[in-house]
């Protein structure tokens, strides 16, 4: 699996964004009019309410004319830009940077950093910083009742925009970082769900094919017997002999196809749901790899003291198979697999004789889309997403998964363990 891909789909939920804008617009309207009519501050009430009306119009356009349920990256950028300009205009007429509500200027850019692409986010951040600087030097003074202007010491005056810009950069940095991680994790989880859905579909198709093969065995045998009798009766008639020979050969071919579909023709229909012990499952998984791999598998099942059966859980089987597949991929010659159990726990250990996990990503093992900075390891794809999927699937089924470099060999080691109480209740 490719470990360096990053989702390029950035968007905002339309209904959520519209609701947030309505809350902001209502808050602006109430604040402006209460401050003017109740507290008697002096500013241009008509222009400020007009700016709020323009915000209402832009939100109505978003409600009635933008038909999609999800805002694209471009549309989100345009409406967040409108938010910055609209709020900046309000602050311009109500005291500039000294307006205590000027802190709301940083919200649109922070919002974009966790939802939009880097280019759009950086553009909005720069525009916000520019707005803060302009509002520091250019604005209409806000006056107290009685036409008294607010006087502030210069140190404090310039400290306000400085702190806003620092907060803006700080918050956006973390929003970009965590937003990207959230998108990557969501993408990885989506792929995990696709993998499991496909596995369930394959099992379902396998069961249907086996059932069909089992059910068709009897009528096919009848057809085979009749066709052979017809061949004996009409073998001297050249005009129909070829047709009967073709019929017999096609019946034989159908039998071979059904034999393959049934996987094990001597097994009953319920073989798909058979219960096996952890050791047996591990053995079956390794057997499938031996057919396609030139590596040597060294298996130690002698310490498996418990042989109780468990139901076939696709997530567990796929998770174990994923880690054994990784060991097979990165091993040089040998893969060591052991199953240990006692009265309380069951543990699977998977080791290889490869180069092990790169040191710079060892602390990140289990996260999706990780990549080593070492040139030697950059060519090794599958180190991030595959482990993430396997680890997540097993941990969802109460397993404890430890990924580390082997203490006894040079390669990587994965230890998967369960409490027996869980396995027995599957």
C-alpha cells in the first residue's frame, strides 16, 4: 500500500457552516444595536447595520443558490473571505483594533486551516494579518457617551495587534497540523472499512459458491449418467455422436468448476463457519503464504497450552494475515511465528530477519501514512497504512498489539495478545 498519499479533498459541511454564520450574524446585530441604543456609544449605526445586512444576504445566497450539501474548497475560501471582510468592516467603524470583538477576526482563518487546503489557508491567514495591521492604523474612533474618546497607552495599543497576530499564527499552526492528521486518519479509516467490506463480501460469495456447488452436485451427476448412457446407445450414429461427446465433455468441465468452487467437496455446507483455535488459524494463514513466498517460515506452536476453538472473525484473521504479510515482505530469508498461551492470555509473536523498523518512525508505528526520512527506507511502501489497518482491526477486537524491533534478532517484531476470557466469548 502507498504510504505517502494525502487526501486532496477539502470541504466544509454546508448546513453546519450556515448555522455558524447565522449565530455570528445574530451576535453582531445584537451587539451593535445594544451598544448604540442602550450603552449610548457613538458610531455610524446605519453603515454598521448595512454591513450586517450584507452578511445576511451572503448567507441567504449560500442557503438558496448553492445547491451542494458540501462546500468545495474554492467556495469555502470565498465565503470565509467574505466573513473576514465583513467583520473587518464592522470593526473599522467601531473603534478598530481596540474593539474587544476584534479577536473574532482570527476565527475564519483558523476554521479554514482545519478544513481547507494549505494554499487557501495561508491566503486567509495573510489577509487576516493584513486586516489586523490596517485596523491598527486606520479606523474610526469609538467614543463613550458624551463624545469622550478612548485613550490608551501606546505600549498597550500596539500590544493588542501583536498578540492577535501571534495567536493567529499559533492557532493556525496547530489547526493545520491537527486538521491534516484528522484528514489522513479519516482517509485511512475509510480504506479500512473498504477492506473489511470486501473481505465480508468475499466470504459471502465463497459461502454462496460452495452452497451452489454442493447443491448442483446431484443434478450434475444425473446429467453425467444420462449423457454417458446416451453415448453408449448412439455411438454408432455419426450425426449425433459428436453432439453427445460435446455434452459429456462439458458435463466433465462443469464438474471440475464446481469442485474448485466448493473448496473442499467432501465438506458440508457449513465449512465456511467452522471454528478453529488460534494456532490453527495461524497455521492456515502461513500455509497460504508458503504457496507464494520463497521465504522460510519457522513456526513454534509448542507453547500453546490452550486449544479452545473460536469463531471465524474476519477482522482478526485479516489483522494477523496483514502482519505476517509485512514480515514476509521485509524479511531477508526467515520469518519466525510462535503462539504462546496459558490460563489467562494467548499471544502471537511474529518476527523477521530484515532490517527492522527505521528508528525515526519507531515511535509513530500504528499511525497512517508515516514515512522514514532515510533514503534507504523510502522505497519500502506499505509501512504506514498496512500496519494501521492491521493494528486497528485487532485492537477493535480487544487485542493488545506491540510493534518494535526484535530484542533477539535484527528484524521487526509484532506481539499480538488477548485475554482468554475475550477469545472464549467470541
